[in-house]
C-alpha cells in the first residue's frame, strides 16, 4: 500500500485517531474530552472540551521555541515601493499590544469585529489580535462596495470595525473611509468604534467619539496575553456568496482549524518550518485567511503579504521578482493570475531575468485550472504545477496532489485525489452513487474533517438546508464533476448560481437582485460565461417593463453602475442584452443553464420542461448581438 492510500484509509476508518495524532502538533491549554462530538448530526464538533488559543500557536509559541528572530511576515508592496520584514518576536509585540488596545476599547472574548483592510501586515495583526482575545473577526474584501459591507455589518453586528485609510489598487488610490462611513450609515447595527490605520498616501477624517487612530490607541496600550478559548469557539466568520444577495457567514472554529491547517502545510504543500511560503491572494478571501495568515504562521514559515498584482505592478515579471527576492519555496495563486501573465508575456521573456532555483512548487486553486494554463505554467517554471480544489466552506483542500505524502502523476484538468479526511463521492440527482467517469454532484460523506465550517453564523438552519439537506449524510459541495477509474477527481463547475470571476466567488443571484430594482426592468437573469483571462464573467438579460421607451444603452449603463455601486467593481458586470422574454420552465424557473450553453456556443439539450421552445431562438439572436458565442 502506498503512503497516500495508507494515510487516506486511516483518516476515514479512524478519523478520531487520525486527527488526535495531528492535534499533537498544536499546543493545548486543556486537552479535549472528545476528538469528535457526533451527538448532534449533521452538526459535528471537533476537539470538544479542548482549550487553546490560535494566536498563541501561530505566534507566541514560535518565539518561545527559538524562532523569535525569524521573519514571520514579509510585506512586499510594489504599489508603495516598499518591502518590510517583521520577525516573529516583533509580530508578537505588535499583536499583543494591539490586542491590549482592543481590550482598552471594550473588546473581549466572543465580541465580533469587522476588518476592512488592504494587503498590509496590520490586517494580519488585527486578525491575530482578535484571535488572541477570543474575539471573532470577520474580514471583508476591499473590492466590495459599501452596500455589501453594510449587509455584513448588520449580520455580524461588530462591536468595532478596523480599517485602513485606503489602498492602492493597481494604479488607483482608493480612500476606504468614505466607503466605510457610507456602509455604517446604511446599516441598522452601529459599531461602537471604528479604528483607522492611517496610510501616508491618504488620510481619513476621524469622527469624534466613534473613530480612533490605530497609532494613538496602540501608543497608550499595554501588551496582553493570549486568552484560552474553547476549541469549538468561533475564530472567525467569513461571508461568501451563495445563491442570493444574502451571503453565507461561514463560521470557523479554533481547534479543528488550527489542527487541519498545520497538518496541511507539510502533507499537502510539503513545506517545513522556516520555509518561505507565498499565497498571492487577498486577506479578504479564504485563501488569504488560511494560507496568507493562519497556516504558514501555525507552521512557523515566513509568509508574504503582497500588495500588488501579477501584472502592471510594474510588469508581468512581478511574481518572478518576488520569488527570487524572497527565496519563495511555494507559490499559491489562482489560474487567472497566470492567464493574465501569459497574455502580457506569452513567451515568458521576463521569467528569464530571475534565478528561481529556490522555487519548488506552484499550487493553483480558486477556479478550474484549464489544461492550457497548466501546461504553460509548467513549461515556464519547470516545477510541478499542482491544481487543488476547495471552497470557502472547507478552509483547506478537499482534493489535491498531496506533495508531502506521495506525489502522483498529474492529469491535466484534474486536481488529483481526495485529501485524507475527505470521503469524496459523486451522486446522481436521486442521491445514488455513480460509477467512474459519470458526471454528477460532488459530495463529501459526513463527518467532514476538522477545519471545515462548523455552521453558518447564527444560522444552523441555513447551514443544514444549504449543505446537508439534498443528500442526507453528505455535505453538498454544489460543484459538479466525476471521478475516473484511477480515483482522480474532475471538478467541472458549480451547479448553482455562483460564478467565479478572476478566482473571486460571486453570486449571479445577488446581481439579479440589484438589477431587478431598476425602475425600467420587469424581469432579469444573470449568468456566467467564459472569459479568456478571468475564467468567467457575468452577462445580464433584461425584459423591460411595458411602455418603457428610453434609450436602451442608457439603461444598460445605469445597470453597470448599480452593480458596481451595490456589489462592487469585482463583480465585473458590464454586459446586458434587452430581450422580449426569458426562457422558463412551465413552473416558471428561468433556464440559466441553457442560456449559459447558448452564450458559450455549446450544444445543449432542449429542456423537456420548457414553456415555449421558440424563445431559445430569440435568445440566441439577442446574445449574438452582444457577440456571443465569441
Ligand atoms: N479593492 C478595491 N477594488 C478592487 C480590489 C480591492 N481589493 N480588487 C479589485 N478591485 C477592482 C479593480 O480595481 C477593478 O476595478 P475597475 O473595474 O475600476 O478596473 C475591478 O475590481 C475588477 O478587479 P479584477 O478582477 O482584479 O481585475 P483587474 O483587471 O484589476 O485585474 C487580474 C485582473 C487578473 C490581474 C486580477 O484579477 C488578479 O490578480 N487575479 C488573481 C486572482 C486572485 O488572486 N484571486 C484570489 C483567489 S486565490
Ligand atoms: P471559494 O469559496 O471562493 O474558494 O470558491 C469555491 C469554488 O471555486 C468551488 O466551489 C469551485 O467551483 C471553484 N474552485 C475552487 N478551486 C477549484 C479548482 N481547483 N478546480 C475547479 N474549481 C475550483
């Protein structure tokens, strides 16, 4: 039996034994009573009764164990032209003092805090300081508009919101404070404090009474120790797009999360403490939570916080420069980044300027890795290119090539095999398991391994109905795909209304909710179509209300602005077609899948439930006017 098979089998046959062993790599204040509490399925709790602190495990214990002088964080910021290094000892001082400052503002164990910050070390310091106190953070990605931030403020009900005065996004300087003020004015819940980290290129105006300067409160603060919390206590809430405008607040616990993430660093990524590990993503996404902040620090690595883009900061050689300058061993990013680089520098000329001899492996995730990009990246970098599949919900990989256990030959188009802990199956719509090569719903047999979502924040019912109801006994991933005869999993795409734009997860349902509020729109449908660089992009079809005689282009421009203003620029909503009717089933369900196929120029089967098949000819004509299929 190979190393993978042995590990995988053990993880499924004896999950308690397997994860109890992995948990020895985490320092506990109090050992757990039960490795896995199975008393309330489908709600499972890992390490119940155990007590620990995630910040202690990510920071303090490394200082105590002799890593104090090792660099913990490298802030590489081509947009501000700076590189800053922070050792584990300095990180401990900064986190402990900022935690003291938060406590001084009345923030304690169990309180929620929203963090809205760009890619600066202070974002990680704020997250770790919350973890230190047992407060629950919720980081919101900077590309979301005020309205989206307001939705999260109302749901998370934070006592405080921690922000930076602004960011540099590519070549634009963005002021965050006006947007945050707008969000707070839109929300019913009012955070008591807004703590602002002022950056030197944009100064935020502070509102007396509510707003505080980060530097001022830190100056007056005393460092505080880590507060032991229950393993099952929440570490963070991360909102992610579902099928409606109300995002899902994924709740992550402390103990299981620390155990799984620490385990993943060696077993999946094959890195060791002391190695330089770089996830080129954003702290606002799950990749940023897991692989910029928590996992590399739990493992004693050096992590890079990169404030730049793969192209344009200053050029398509930016990634090679960072790998070379900081001796990066593993890079993790989204395929979009490589497609963007390939478009700018198709022959990889810029790569030749850098010695990348320390570089060991490229990991890609966040969206489907198309075989072209896979082959291009491999030829360019001459290192293994490893696709792995996971979701905000899981926090770490469900399917991967486990480089630290056993390296499998790659099959382009497949993220390889289920990771130990995940019992991955493919079911048909009736819930029956299908054979090799047959496409269906990818599910994971319960219980899920540690680290995966414990529930949805303050909404166990939505947790159960979203993930556990369609296929009782399984977690529904909402991705479709198949497993081949060698056990390789192929992930073909979402089965719901979630799309992936540049590796960012967005909801077409949320865009529809915005568009539907336009005064001239009677009905609308938004669906995703292919995009050469960003993987997918949204297209909207609208039916105008009877009697509307306005210029259609004007209406379309207004819709672009509405989505931008209410969801954010990252929705990349730009294209709308005005149609007479939308194709629907007899029961009134809009046939988005069929429209997706028409726009992509793919063959489709006429849905047997369609109300009026002639509409599809009209839609085909209307999409042609937009240039689809391309
Ligand atoms: N704050 C504010 N605005 C942001 C933002 C942020 N953090 N991130 C993106 N935006 C804005 C952009 O400025 C852009 O606005 P515009 O319409 O005014 O130009 C819009 O949102 C779309 O951004 P993006 O999709 O990033 O497109 P881009 O053209 O600026 O860059 C890529 C294209 C491919 C370079 C970029 O998408 C990229 O680096 N992708 C890698 C993806 C990644 O790391 N994903 C994380 C998951 S692992
Ligand atoms: P997010 O929650 O933002 O991480 O997005 C999760 C979704 O991204 C998954 O449900 C998939 O649809 C998609 N995804 C992530 N990684 C991959 C991958 N390696 N291959 C195919 N799809 C992926």
